[in-house]
């Protein structure tokens, strides 16, 4: 990969990591998709996702899966890891987590399609699964 693409990444390859305190402070980074003429899926699985219940303050645990078809840009995985880590002390509902992640992915890399799934462990005897999707609207004349 040409050096000019790598030089634009500010997180990858850094030995000291500053963990963001919230998703608002996190930075998702991208790199050029060299296969933008082709549809292909990229999947990220985060089986150790944690956030905080906004009512009880107790931790919520879940599995976040992100799948997308990139257009011109791809999400850089280390920045995604730190972004997802930023939810660790962030008080929010499961439904908001999944939709926030989708919105931030779409805003960052403008994919052709994206799907974010959250499978959250039971709280009060009920597990919650949330799925949010995005698809570019077809061109209309």
C-alpha cells in the first residue's frame, strides 16, 4: 500500500493508546477502498462489547456485529476497536447503541449497505437483540 495512504492514519501503529471516554470523543478512521468497483462484504465482530444502563448504572454486555459493503472508503479496524471501547462507560439503551454505531459508520465511510446487530445478554430475564440497516437509495431520474 502506498505510504501516503498509511500516513493519513493516526491511530494504527501507535504504541501509546489513549482510550476515548465516550463515542463523541472517539475517532473512526478510513482508508481507500482499492476494490470500489466491486461489491463485497466486510464484517467486524465484537464479542466483548460493554456499555452502561442509563437507569441502573450497571454494565450491559453484548455482541456487536458490523457488516457493510464499502464504497470509496473502508473503516480501519484499530480505530473501530477504540470507538467500540468508548461505549464502556457510556450510559445508553441497547437500541440507541446499535443505531448510533450504524449512524457513525455511515457518516464515516458512506457504505453502499450496512447492517449493525447487537445481541445483548439478559437483564431482568430478557435478552435484547437489535438490528439496524442502511442502504443507499437507488438513483432516481
